[in-house]
C-alpha cells in the first residue's frame, strides 16, 4: 500500500470511531437513563483518549511527510488537507493545556448554569476569566504569531478571518437595525394562540420532515430539551421538542435539523467515513438548516401548504386564512433571547457576541467590563435595556464551555443561505408553485446537487461559490429580509 | 504508580470501551434505522480492532509479569485473574486464525438462515464443516494438549469441564424424560386464548419489571425481535417483545431479562468498569434470569398476583381463578423448539446439543452424521420424530456463528437456579406470602446480597457455593421440577 492508502485506511477507522463517539453523545441527550451519567462520562473520556491518540499518532505525521499532494487528484488533496489540518492543530496545542481547558470548561458549565439561575454575574466572572485566559493561550499556540481570534474561527469556519466577518457584519448591521425598528413600529400580524396536542405535533412534524426529504431509513426523530442533529453518512439522527402552546417551535426546529441532516445524508457515498464525508464548516452547515427553515419553510408558498396541514391536524385554530397564517409564522416580537429571535433580529444578537468575544480574545475588553459592554450594545441595537443577566450576558452556554469563534458561524450560515436562495430561485423560477404543494424536491435536489453532495471537498467560501457562482456576500440576505418583511409589515 | 495500578488504569479504559461497543450492539438491535447497517458494521469493526489491540497490548504482558499476586488482596487477585486469562487466551490464538473464524462465521450466519428457510441441511453442511474445523483448531490452540471442548467451555463457564457437566446431565436426563412423559400423559391445564393489546402488555410488563426491582434510573425497556439484556453497571438496558395472542411471552421475556439486568445492576459499585464488574459466567448469569423467571415468576404465589394484574389490565380473559391461571402459565406443550420449551423440557433440548457438539469437537461425530444423530436422539428423548430441519438440527443460530461450549451454560443456569432457590427458601421461609403480594424484595435482596453484588470476584462454582453453602448439584432442580409439575399435573 502507498503512504496515502495507509493513511486513508488509518483515517477510515478513526472516522468510524468518531461516528461511534457522536452516537454516544446522541444517546446521552436523547434516550440515556439519567443515572447512567457518571459511567457515560468515563465512556466518553475513553473514546476521546482513543481518538486523540489516533489524531496525534506519529505514523500520521510520517505518512503526511511521505505523500506528494501533486500525485493526488482533487479528492485526495482535499482528504489530505483535512487530515493535515487536524494533525497540525492537535500537535500545536500542548497536551497539558488541552487537558486543563477540558477540566475547567467542564466545571465552568455548571457554574454558569447556577449563576444564570441566580442572576449573579459576579459568581461566574472568576471562572470565565480562567476560561478566557486558557482559550487565549490556546489561540496563541494555534496562531503562531498570527491573530488569536482568527485561529479560533478557523476551527469552525476554515480560511475565514475576523476582519472579513467584521467587514460583512458592519455593513449589514445598520440596515438590520433600521429594518427591526420599522417592523416593530408597524402593525403586527396576529399571534398564534390555543393548545396543540404534543402527539399531533409529532405526527405532523414527521410529515414535514418527509416533505423536506428527510430519509427515515437512515435516521430517526426523537424528542429532547434542546434539538440537534447527530451523525454522518448512513445514520443521521435528528431531534425536536414540543410545547403545547407553541407548535411552530416543534415544526421549525424539525425543519432546521432536517436541513443539517440533509447535508450529512446527501454527501456523496464515495466519501463515507472519510475526512471529507462531513459538512465542511459550521457556517455552511447552518446555511442548510437556515435555508430549509427560513427561505423555504417560512416562505409564503410553503406556509400556505403548512396552514392546510395544521387545519387538518388541529381543526380551526383561529387564523383566518393562509395569508394571515404567513404573517403569524413570521411575526417579529420584542425579546432578549437569541435562540427565540426571528429572522430580522437574530443576526443582531450574533453581531453583538462577535464584537464582544473578538475584543475579549484580542485583549481589548476585560472580562470585568463584559456585562456593561453587552448591556450598552444591546440598548444601542434593540432600543431598550437588558432587564436581568439571564436575558443578557448569561443567556448563552457558549463562552462557559470555551466556544469562542463559534458565534459568527450562525450569521455566516444566514448569509450563505441568502446567497444560496438567490441562486436557487434563479435556477428554479417556478419553485414557489411546488412549495405551495408541500413539494420541496426541486429545492432540496438543487441544494444536494450543487452543495450537499460535495461535503468537505472545497473550503467553505469555495463551497458557496461553487454552488452560487459568486463569492459569499451579505447583500442577498439583506435584500431578501427587506423585501419579505417590508411586504408582511407593509413598510 | 505501581504496575498493578497502571494495569488497572489501562483496564479501566478498555472496560469503558467495551461498554461503548456493547451499547452500539444494543442500538443496532433496538433502535437503529435499517439503512445504517453497512456503516454500523464498519463502526463495530473499528471498535473491535481497538479492543483487540488493547487486550493483546504487550504492555499488559509486561505489567502481568511484574505484579506479585501475593501482594494483592482478594479483589486484586480476582482482577488479575480475569485480565491474565483474557490476555493469555487472546495471545494463544494466532491472529490469522481469529480473523479467519470471524470471516467464516460472519458469512455462515447468512448461509444458515437461508438453509433453515429452505429446509435444506445439505446447503449448510459445507459451511458448518469449515466452522467446526476452524473452531477445533482454535480449541487445540487454547487447550495446549488438553481437551479441546473443555477449552471452549472455559470461555463461557470458567473452570467447568465437559466431564463434570456430562456427569451432571447424565444423572438428570432419565428423570427429566420420565417427568416429561408423565406430564404429557396427564390432563393438561387450560390454554390461554384471546387477544391482548400490545400497549397494555407493555404497560403491565413495565410494572412486572419494577416488581422485580428493575432500576429504570439505570436502564430502559425497548421492543425487539429477540429479547436480550445489554450493558453493565449504571446503564443496563433490557428488551422485550409482544405478541397479541401470547402475553406470557412478553411478561416472562421481561422477567427473564430483568434477572440478567439485576445481576449487572447489582454488582458492587466499587467494581464499576473493572474486569470483575460483570456477571462471572454465562451459567451464573442464566441462573439469575431463570430464578427470576421460573422459581419466582412462574411460582404459585407470584402468578396469583399476576392474575389480578392481568384482570385489571385486560378484564376477564377466560381463566376462572388464580389456581387455574397457575396451571395455564405452566402448561407443558409438545414441541420441537428449544426457545419455546417449558421448564420440564428445556434441559432435554440442551443435553441433546451438549452431547452432539462435544462429539463434534472431540472428533467423535462427523458433520455429515449430525442430522441423523440429532433426529435419533430427539426421538429417544421426546418420543416423536423431527418433522423438518428447521424444527431440528437447523433451529439454532449458535453453531453457525461458532458458539461451541455455550449451550450447556443454559442448563447450568437452571441447575444453579435450583440450588439458589433451595437456599433462598431456607433463608426466607415466608417468601411466598410476599410474592403473593407482588413483593419480590426479600428474594431479590437475598440474591443481591449473596450473589449479584460479587460480580466476578469468585469463579462460577465458587460463586454458587458462596451463596448456597454447597457445591452446585442437579438434585435441587430435579426435586423442584418433580414437586411442582407433580402437583400441577396431579401425578
């Protein structure tokens, strides 16, 4: 066997073990008996130690040194790029620093949850300082003289820089602030009210998943507290949740996770259990969940079909017609919480976090000043004051577990979804006629053909450019939002 | 760290990975989406390769050589014994032979299933010859000059020999044949008839599991085709099945698996994720499932309580009273199939297989003569001829997957259960009064205290002797069966 073949055989086993570890995480969140938690922690640690040993195995370094990328085809070079990156990254971070980060962030999550419940920022700050300090050390090790925050972003969105993101976000922010203000000053569509039985929600949510092409022969849906998607290739499981007063939460959580799952289920089978057999980045992943959820699922055409499905399942639920229902689905509400935010406000939440965590990582903002900075920025963009820490700086788990550089990928996903939607509409001009029948196959087929099947073959920006014919830009998303909400709110 | 501490730390990770591999198997049987099978095979193979590498790691041999067992306490010596045995066993079998066995048995299972479905013994024989030949080679490697079949039994029932088992079985067989003949000549209790809704069966089966102390905080029940129990320690999951015409199948499958689970859930928490943190052998494991299912669950006292539960769940189902119900639960039926056999006939099935596979392994029976030998023996013990291969030599999967030495542990389990039941009744004289209320806690408490909590601390026979005060013997089981069925059938 050539060095490349040996490396790929070794990588195949590592990928399979990675799937096992992922499914263990799914089991833990979805169906594990509660008392199993301490043993599960040991099992996860054992899997992690095996995976870490394989990712840093000196044999990998030797094979990498031996292989001449020029002798490989495009797929081979892409595989090599992913393996090399993972190997170098893991080798750059000292083992004792990695262990210390794992230990501190594991503890920090509980401290954060307690502080949030107690509305006590001060109780969280000493721990957050530790996390920030350790993550900055890690960033310095990874950056090797370059920008610390860029090195962190690279983990989630390869080859993207903070400066590029900042340029994009800074251009979008004033228009989003203006759109938000105009929408909230206008007359709002009716709110949904009433009670919607959980079992009926689950029956309909399975129908919606199927309408978006979710492949139940290679996946399943379970109920959890915080919905997610897990796995690659032939076993991609999604989760959802139900609230009897808010069926949209169930339906759009499902459609969102189906978007993630469609990406993983749609990758070319030749790439199964290889480094390019996964979604290429958090941002591109989020572009799939977001375009399924928003541009397709919350559009006038699909909500027209959904309106009929809901009437069939729940009877009359007090919304007069499909047009009114379209407004109800897309109603913009005041609020503090990112995860509850609508299409108009969501990105403002992200931009706030991006600017703050960038300043933290670059040493321009002290942890002690974080709450004040958050509250000032929130007031500036949203027009009212944060009323309590759980609605402000303590609302998200991310920083407690050391996820710096992750937040911007949510908005990158929205930006990419805007670009893809524009290209898709161009390619399939009569798309809405199909969506109005609950038929998403032209849309999901286009996305699979042009994006999903390629997995990690190209870097994120190139992945979007390959599908759309143009470099990512915030402009299509802004145009889409201004048109959609201008129409609904008669601006 | 001492060599022993290093060995135990290494073993801890191996044990945790073993639990992960086991849960992957549970997932596959219980809830995996069907199309995931090819990927799952890769994942299982990856886990196996990791586990095999750890079990044969030269570091283990070095630590073993360095440790002086005399310096260890009883627990330490038991841990060492298990690790040493596994290491030596894996090291004795040449890697290419092990790989060949894995390959051939994996293929053989499909060929057996097809042959059984086609009622075509000849189609299975060439493959069975391969399996027998490879397993004999493996047995020779393990036996190192000793008895080949003994070496195989040792995998499932350490320190038990074929000669000991044969002496026990040969003494039991005539009395079982006689009991069977007498029972089938007498008037039989009423058969259960009617339809019993699956969801009501599942509701009641959960109640039965709880009545036997199954800990749902460290386990769960799911439905499968072939019920089993999976996992050790804090995550021990059981499975059951429903048939609307046969609720006893569901209820007694559940109680049987609860017996297995009680053993694993009941082992001392100090032994968690160590080599002695599992049931010590197949036979001792089966003793727990069998005493729960039969001596306790099918006794007059507990079935009296179960009768009331079934009436509450299903209404009148045509059995007049608790006494008649006790007969119905224990009705002995003619039949060919081991897995459907009752307490009277089950062990005759096992003895048949034991004698045949022992002769195969010792070279005293040719694979070509196996079917004739089976049919002759069946006619002798059961009094009528096998009508088709799927009711005869092709009925069980075991031989196709190379499980030789496994069958006798089913009857050893029954024998051990007989011994334990005798000791338990002595220790808790008013047990039936409690069982009649559906309260099994005195019985399950005694088993946990005297057997389950010790896990792999002692070898199987010593485990039984520790609990009962005497070496295992077939006599208590025979006395129990003759009394119970003599009473029900008025012999």
